[in-house]
């Protein structure tokens, strides 16, 4: 068992990370952190971003022409979003790692304030009251920020060392997260989920639940917590549908995927059109910018929640399967980072991000394919949408930060 | 800060999480494979039907022209104002305000415009045909006769009339040359019904299949049903219905690529519509106009006279006139009274108009009395029963017969017309004066010879054997068989829809009718008629007595039935067209032609698609001497018989144009007499059979005589003073030309008033 003390990232000498992949060691520079970055992960994200940009361009230009706007509007905004997202990632990486825990309550507070604000001044889109309109046509979705805040703060709470508080007490055995940590994490998430449910944002609620579930499961707490959460989730789901706590539109969207033909012009319309678009793509697709369903604007919300349908139709099984593969690669590389990280906080942050991206990927593509009910969740790095783009890049930055920290703390010779 | 290792339970759970993530993504990939590769073909089809819309371009209906090529029905463009239901529903008040202001603009009642936009069958919708029978997604025409000013207002005030459009559309038009109506011949067009729709959908799907448009059937049928419904009209009566398949043409189909909002992004395929073919009829519009005018003027003239038994004014509630070409069965003209204006059907009929042309008050103007009206033919029927007696009963032609005032048969005494006795007279005179008693005697004697009163065994009256026996007895009856040979009791086969077949009330008919009605009669026999008894006890008693007889022995063919049959009374029924055909057959020497209205089908360019050749149903095999006697008698009837007064009043030069006529005055229980005059001319070389019937018109000579004479005046060019001017004649001595008209597109009706010139009415000029 290798036990390494806490070290700051102040050390600027770069060496190759231990393990199977020795890296070349360039001279120290301000870009040295780049060499700590998982190149495969970065490549996957880059390709996803490029493909996403092209798909957003393909899915929006006809719509914009019909609406009488310049066809590049969404393309430019999307590229701008990616740029801002990359900056966010940089910020996350440049935050001193040890300060992340300190920052966690602040970020959590900001996210909470945003969620409360959205209830007060937010605008409703597609039944969810999740947007704060900003000047110049921009809008913010505090729930996206909340996902990152949940990841950071739950990781901080779960990895809290009681011994730090109670001086002199014997340390908890390794791999043993006390119940009060789990309960604190549940309480934090409970607050967020209540606020998100109040926005009628079912998708974010489920993402938060998935993040919480994954982190509690992996943190090493008693298995009873994991099982208990599964049971509660199942009960809550049944209860919400049966008591009518869900709005009609939510139930309709949830059930429409099972039988899209029941109301092809109403709730089932999206799913039916989405499936037609994907199905008609075949093996090689209709060709970029040549999908009749996409260019004919048959799939609603195609640049955001249904971007995968554009991939399915225009790029075919090869392209759409490639997107799934790239996302899979992204998730697997993140898991690898989590597995390598010996620091519980860092590992939990990465696990939270994996659960977040993983759930959103499965839900988003699953709903396009008619496997999952329709909820408004974007496909990470591909869908159009500012807030989600910033949040996912920020989360990616956190993952890089964790990897970087692990690399410098396990440098041989230290 | 807690540290974890690779071997802790955290790492194990992380591994589980990783496996979970990968398996979920594999699930997605599997599903993607299923949709795109396995089901790809199906979804590709669904995508095609998603974005291909088929627009049916209706074909212009073909024209109907008369024998000279004058258009009777054609198309014209009209400004049609339509309303989109989709846009109506977007209005906060469901479009109430919009429709109200639109109705005001169009000058129509609000209810009517609102009703027209309702789907048939939905709550608050008026009954068909005043509701919308088409797809709710199609614009609904609310006015077809909009003026350009109305259209401009609608188009310029878009914000006030969202979803309202005005555009030029082809609608049916009736040029009415010489003010011809001919509604019962031409028929009208109306919205398609569900059954017709299915039939046509199959047809359209075949068209598409032939054109090679591959779409899955369900989508195709759905698209077609939305397109065909409502927009297309089908023939509803008359020639429009009979030759609908020929007139309709085949619609064009345009396959358009559309986007999500239905905006057309391109045209995938187009099949041009094919205009409907032209039906060339045997009708002569000029003669038709004359016949209609003669009939229409005879009705009010008849109403000025009084019924000879009751002294009340004659009702003259209906009438019919038929002119046939005796050499081939072509219908030269045919009219029915009351009539209607086929224009009222164009673009949807209003409630008021619909009530006016279907109601009892108007005496059902939609019914063609000439082919669908059935009346007792009365004495006009004697040209059937006399040869029956002479050929089937072997009565001598040259003998004299006793025309007594009355004639006794078992159980009752039957009377001659007005009980007049003429003593011993020739057969020619018997026809001239229309002596009934001679026919009674023949009928009763032949009836006895056929076996007399045929009483079927009461035990077997319900069985097919009884019916068989009754049929055999009918077949032995010379008068029944002769009537059948003349085509009575069965449809003539004229090419007009829903023809009535008349009735030969023989033993078989009596038995069948009795079996149908026995229960009702037997109930009435015991219960009486309390409703009638309250107001008229005498009549109630009479009806009860009748019910008793009918209950007990209504199946028996009695001597009274036989003698009534011999003079075309009792239960005999015939349509005016059937009787006209009987006289045409006598005129042409015994050939029973199938009456025909259409002569040929031409393409819109005038190429002959097919000609409709005259078709002879049967040859009557009348003995030449019998035929000669009949013709001689009918000719002299015009000179010195029952018809003579009509010709005399008009100073008609029978010496130059001999005309064979026979009148009939049919007694109808509870109604005034039916007036008939049947004829053919020229008697020496027959070409025309003219028949006029006026229901509740009283005397045949007085009511039906003047229009018959009037028609002949126009045919031969005779004025009311009896002067002949061949320039006035509709036809040269050789009769109407049999050549098909050449349709060059410039054949239009001359302005009304050029021809025919209108001689003064026959009766007005009489001394």
C-alpha cells in the first residue's frame, strides 16, 4: 500500500507518470500540465466537439433560414460556447487542487443561489422552468452548474476526515466512510433535488440522483446505502407517477416512448420522428447536410436534446456508433483516472463526473433510440447549449486536475 | 485525508461501475444497430412517406353536348372562397367572429356559412349535404359565386380573415341553350360518399402503381383519402351519374417533397390529370326547349279547368313529356315537371334550396316523372291489349263488336266511359272512341278461357309451387304476355339511373303482394280504421270491407282484375318512357328499341372513344293485319276520335302530317285522373313518338293534347293557324341527322330567340 502525504501542486518539475505509460519528459514550462493530460481522453473530447459542431450546423441552418436568420447563427454561438467551455476547463485545472475542497462550499452556494433565482425570475422552456434570460439573447441554466457543484461538494463531504475535527481520536479504518458523511451528502443532494424538482426539471433531478448514487457506491460506504438508494429511487419513481406529482406532460413524455404511435402528432411525435430519422440513416447515412429528416426539420429540438438523430440520419451507423464509441472511450478513460487516483476526494470527483456524463449519454441517446423516456438532457460535448457546454468542460477540467494532482504526487523520487 | 488503494472495496465498486457504463453503451450500440441496419429499410420508407405529400389535381369533368354539339353541361371558372379549419381553430373564439364577418361580406346567412365549415357528423353540424364531407385539413369552400370585389376584400384584409382564400376554380356550369333545363336528364354533381370513395381509392392506388410510385399501402391510402375526399364531386343523378366514369377523367397526382411545416421543397413526380370525356347525347337542345316549354305551359292551363266529377280545379301536380326517335330508340327530348335548377348544387346547396327541391311541398322535383314516375296508363294501354285479344284470343278483325254502356261480370257491373252506349262498332271505331266495354268482354272471355278464377289451394299459398302455378297461369294470359312483350313491367334499359319498372299485376303479382300485406289487411279487417272513422265513417266502413276482402282472398285474380287490366286501369303501372316506347314500337313495325340518351363518348379533342349503337330489345311479331289495323285506328283517332279536338283547335294540317294518337284518362283512387296522350308521326313514315302525361290533369285530350300538338307544330314547322313553313321546322322531312357532331371547340349555342321560333300556343289560338 502506497501512502503518500498531501502535497501541493506547487512542484513544477514534470516527470512521467508512474505505471504502464512512461511519458517523455520535456523541459519545464508553463504548458507542462499538458503533458499530464490523458491524451486519449483529450482526443476523444476534441473529436466529439468537432462532430457536435458539424451536426449542430447541419441541424440548425435550415431552421434558421426558415426563421429568416443567418444560417450560421447557431454554428457561431456553438463555437463560442466551446471556447468558453475550454476556458472553464482551464479554470478548473488551474484551481489549486487542495483548494477545491475549500471552493466546494462556495460553488455549492452559488449553485443554490442560482437554483433559487431561477424559481423567482426564470423562464419556462418545454415545461421546465430552468432558464435565466440574460441580455443579448443569452441564457443561463443554473441546474447545469448545480451538477458540477454536487460533484464537488458530495466528494468533499464523503471524503471528510472526522479525525481532522476530533483531534486525538484514532483514525477511521481505510475504506470506511462514516454514516454521517453519507447522510450529509444525502442532505446536500436532497436540497438540490428539491429545488430542481421545483423547476419541473426531471432530467437534472435524475442526473443528480445518478451522481449521488455512483459516488456513495464507490466511496466505500456500507453496501446498505447503495441498496437503500436503489429502493428509494424505485419507490419515488412509482409514487411520483401514481400520485400525479408529475405533470401531465412529463408522464406523457415518459410513456410516449413505449408507444409512439398512440399520439404521433402529440407526445409521441418527437420519439417517432427521432426514430424515423435515425432508422433511415442505414449503415453509412444520408450524408452530412443531406438528411431529408434533418434538413426538413422533422425532429423538434434537434440541435439540443435530439442532436444524436442528426448523427444517425446523416452519418449512419458508422458515424452514430462512432459517437457512442467516443463517449464510451471518454468514460472508460475517466474511470481509469479514478481507479489510479489514490486520493478519495479526487476519485469521487471523477466518479461523479463519470456518473453524470454516463447517465446523460445513456438517457439522451436512449431517448433518441426509443429506449428511454424523453427528458431534456443534452448529449455531453455534442449538443448545442451554453450552460451545459460550460458545465461539462468545467467537469472535464476537474478530471484533468485530479489526474494531474495524482501524477505529481506519485512522482517517483518525491 | 483518507487514502484508498487498488485493492479496496472502493476499487471493486469502481470496476462494477465501469462495467455498468460499458454495458449500457453497448446496449445503445445494439439498439442503434437494430434501428439502422435491421429495421433500416422500414424506416427509410417511413421517412419517405413522412416527407412526400401527394397532391391530387382534379381532372376537369367532361362536357355533355346535345346531338348537334351544343353544350348542355360544361365547366366554367368561378371565384371560390374557402376557409381553413386549422386557422379557424387557432382563433380565440373558434372562428365565430371571423365566419360572421365573412358571411356578412358574402351576403349569406351566418348559420349557413358556419354549418358549411362543420364536419359531417360532428356536434352542431347540419345534415349532409350542407356539412363538410371532406378532410378537416383541406380548405372548405363556403362560396363558389363570389364576386371579384368580395375576393379582393378577403385577400386584402388578410389579418381580418386569416386562413380565408379566394381563387379561381373550375365548377360545373349549365349553359342552358334556348333556356333548356333538362335537369332530370343531365343530373348534377355532389360530394363523394364513403362507398364511392373506397371504390375510387382502389382505382387511384392502381393508377399510382401503374405510374410506378412505390409507397407503402397504408400511407398511400391515407394520403389519397385526404386528397380525394370532399374536393372531388361525382355524378349524383342523370347522365352525370350514369356516365360518371367517362365524364370524370382521371385526376393527376403530384408527389411533392415537403419539410416539417409542409413547405414544398421540391417535386418528386407528376402525373398530369386527364380531362373527362364528352358525352354526345341524342337530345336535341332545341326540341328539348320546346318540349319543356310545352309541358310547363300545359300545367297552368290545365289548372284553369275543373275536374269533371268533383267540380274542383284540376291540380295538375306533375307531368312528363318524352320524344323518341322510333327508328332507333334515341331520346330526342325528355322533360319532367316539377323540375329544379341543377345550378343549385354547384358548390354546395343551401338549406333553403335543399328543402325546396326535396320537399313534399314542392312535390319532389328531383324525381324524373318520365323514367321514375309510375302511373296507370289507362286507354293508351289499349294498343297492347287489342293485339293481345286479336292474336291471342283469335277475335276477328273485321267483325263489329258491341260497345254497350255497361258490361256484367260476376259480382259487379263495369261501365263504359260515362256509360255511353255506341252499339255495334268496328275495331277502328272502338279505338277512335276508346270503347271500354269491348275490351272488358274480351278480357273476361279470355280470362275464363285461361281457367277463370284461379284459386290456389289454401294449404300451399305460401309455397314456391303456388307462385310457380300463378306464373304459369300468367304466361297463358294473352294480355299479360303481350304487355310483357311490349317491355312493360320491366325497366326499359334507358341509360339513366334508377329507372322504375312499372307493374304488370298478374296472378303471380297478386299472390306475392297479398303475402306481403295479408297481415296488415287482416288486422285492419277486425280492428277497422278508427282514425278514418272519426272524420269519415262511410269511408272507414268501405276501407274495412276492402280490408276484409283482401285479408280473405286478396291473392285471387278476379274477373274485375282482368277487365281493369284490359283498359290499363287497376293495378297496372307504367312509366311515360315505357308507354312512349310502346308507341314507337307500333310506329316502326314492331321493334322494341332500348331507349338511349347517349350516342357516343368523345375525347375532349373530339376523337371518338366509342359509339353507343342502337340496341333492339325484341321484335314484337305483331301480325301485319293487326299492326295495320292498329295504325289505321290511331291515325283516325286524331281525325275523328278522342284526340281530334286538340288538333282541330290548333288547325293542325293532319292531311299533310298524319299523326297517330291515342288518349288516356286514368282513374286513380283518391286522386284526380291522369291525362295521357301518346302518339307517333308522320304516320305514313314514322320517325317521332311523342308522349305527354299530366298527373291529376283530367281528360287526356284536354290536358295532354295541346302540348303534344305543340311539339308537332315545332317539329314540322306549323304555326297556330295551321300554316306550314318549312323554315320553322326543327327537322327536314328526312328527320334528325344521325351524324355525330364535330366538336371543334367553337360549337356554342346560338343566342336564345333565333331558333326555334315560337308559334303561339295551340290552345290559345283555337276558335
